C-alpha cells in the first residue's frame, strides 16, 4: 500500500532520479517535474501528499511556485519541503514566510529527508484530514472552509456529488477497484475545476462515494454538468468489456443467486448564496443533497452530514 504521493520539482536529472528511486523503494508514489510550470500543471491534475521543491528552476523560481500553490485554495494545504543549494538565513526565512513546511540544503542526508517527508505527511493528515485514496480534504477541513465563506461577501455555490451504485461495484470488483474509482473521481473534478472554475474553488471528499465542489464561477451549472458528463462517460473504463456491453453487472445474492445492478453514474445537486441565505452548515449540505435527490427522482440517499450546527 502506498504511503502517499510525492511530487519532486527538480531540474537536475541525477537528483530527481535518485529521489524517485529511493522514495519509490519506500512505498511512495513519486512524480517528477523538471520545471515550475510542470509542477503547477501536475498538481492541478492530481494532488500530491507532499512536494519536494527546488528553488533554482529553469523557468521560474521555487518561491513563485510555492506562492502560487499557497494562494490557490485547492493546493494551499499541501506540505512543501524546499530543497536547495542556498544556505543563507534570508533564503530560508523567505521560503518559510511563503508557507513552506521545511527546508533542507544540498548536499543532504537522504535518511534525514526521508524522516522530514514522513513527519510532514503525517502532520498534514492530522491537521487537515486528507482522504488517503482521493487526496482531498475531508469533513473537518470542509467545515472550516464553509465557515470562512459564511463570513465573506463573495458569492459561491456548493455542489454535492454522489456516485450512484458504488457499493454493488465494490461487491463485484473489490475494494482496490473501488479505491481506483475514488482517485478517478478526484482527478476528473480537478481537471474540470481547472478548466471551468477559479483558483478559489474548493474540492472536498466528505464521504466514501460523496464529493463536493465549492465554486465561485458565474455559471456553476456548466461546471456541474461537465463533471457529471465526464464521469458517466469515462467511468465505464473501470468495468470489464462484458459488463460495459450489457450495461449492468451481476451481483451475487443469497436469495436469488444473482441480481442485476446498473453501472455507476454520478448525480449532482447544488445551492448558491445567489438564491439562499444560510444560517448554518447543515442547511447548506441538506439543501444541496435535496436538490441532488430531486434530480434522481428521490432514489438516492442523503449526503454525509458535516456539522449539525454552526
């Protein structure tokens, strides 16, 4: 089982390759970005659990990369360890002021870096409650973000997304395949928000088959439709050819032997400050879930609740 996803932002091939080999051997998933712009693009597509960031990059410096990540809502929580040849006190202060979590100077002790990576990922999971499968914030952090928005003057829309027929899928294909669907869902949301959303948009994972997006776009319906369309079209890749062709799966059932279950689809509901004034967090989540259920003709169950009061 993977210990987490690390993004190494380093243009020196020897160093990046050494880090990739070492941390892969430590059961981490490792991605390499040789340029700052590559790192920002890769992070938008798939959130890492930690970033090892060199300051001296060919297109932009690591400080600018860190600043961009820290000022974008979806990436602001990711731990960052600066890796650099600079050893001046002022350089370290600059990095830490920008929100870096740690700082290590080349040449470095790989065992020391391993411990710093382990500690940073563990601390981030304790503090922000990141789902290990999707890499997205869970209940507590979503609640904190909603609280901050309820004190702001910005207009925003809360979108509730639920994967239908997920449990029958895991009965047939297993929990490992279910975890892949979680990662797939997070990837699609990230790509659509990157395409149609704003840097302040927020993505969360409050429950196993339930995801949320809090968006500031003027046309949230377009973003919502795009996520649903992409999921419904692309989720079929997680099924066998036979199941895709017949359009359903056969689930073992002790009563009737086997029962037919539909392929997974995505349902979505939303509620906006443009049409509502909210008194507490529960009202937001319940109204969005109600809107989602109306779209399904009432067949769906309620979304996982966040706080019951504010």
